[in-house]
């Protein structure tokens, strides 16, 4: 049973517009969420994170929103740039004392930003 | 280069072979991880090492044997693998075992093909 789901395998956006990547989770014990970006032939690169005590975290063009009641988070990229084209992974971590480092990942969404 | 180096980048091995994957970080991180990404599947945690001690084995078959001789190096010893073990194997490290100080830093991965 997949606890973190990214239901959109791909997203295509025009340069300058907003990209919205979505992620849903089922485990109510998750209390920390991360977004990673991955280019081909490279490992995932940390983008932004959010703790469950917040509903929004912003870093430059990237903003993550968390809706705990809906068990949903989203990553907004504004404005989108062609260099943002990559696979984006949502990941979650729970607060269990023995679960350090145990990230649960979504399947990823391929973002393509067209010039 | 993210600071986490994995070698080799690509590996083809027969089912009777023994090989090892290597991961090295000089970021001063205290925790290191092995993840597996199979085709069309999310990244899956395999092992967690915190201060050289294994703290997580995510039900990984014994044909995968991790070794962490010091906090900068992590190995994954492989023997009698199956074709379904073909995947991208990613190493990661984090400053603290929760990864909440500065996220997790991933290497570029080893693309393993078992024939």
C-alpha cells in the first residue's frame, strides 16, 4: 500500500507560468515532508521541506503548502523556468522514534517547462 | 557533485558474481543510507546507519549486505543477485539522523543490471 502518492505522472507548463505539483499521503503519523528534484543520471537534490506544524514554507520561487486535514501537500514554482524541467519527488517522514531517516517517497512527477 | 560520491556509476553482473557498491561522503554527516529505485516504483529505503551503527534494515534480503566502516564510507556488498534486483541504488547522507537540519544529500547512484 503506497503511503505517499503523486497521482500526476507528468506536468507540462509554459515558461513564466506557475507549476503546481501535488502529493497525497495516508499515514497520519507523517510529520515532516520534503520535496526533491532529480535530473537524469543524477541523484535527487533537496529542494524544500515543511514541518507539520506549519502550513506554508517559502524559499525563493518555491513554496510548499501543507493541508493536514486533507493529507495533501503541493509544491508551487513561480515563475517556472526551463531549467526546472526534472522529476519531482515528494517524501514524508514520521515522528516515530525508531524511524530516523526512513523517508517514504512518492512515484515522482515529470515536470516539463516549455520556453 | 553533491558531496556524496558513489562508485561505480554503472555495473553489470551475473547472478553468481560478488560485487560491492561504494559510497563516500566528506560532508561531516553522521548518518548514511542506501535506497533502491526500481523501474516505475518509488525510492525504497534499504538500510540506515547512524554513527556507523545500523539502525534500520527494511526487510532487505540477505543477498544485500551493508557495511559502514566509518561515518564517511558505506558499502553495499552484493552476491547471488536476481534479475529483479536490477535497479538504481542510491546512497544518501544527513547531518543528523532525522535529516531535519538540512535534508538528505543523495549521490548520483549506481545503475545495476543483473544478467
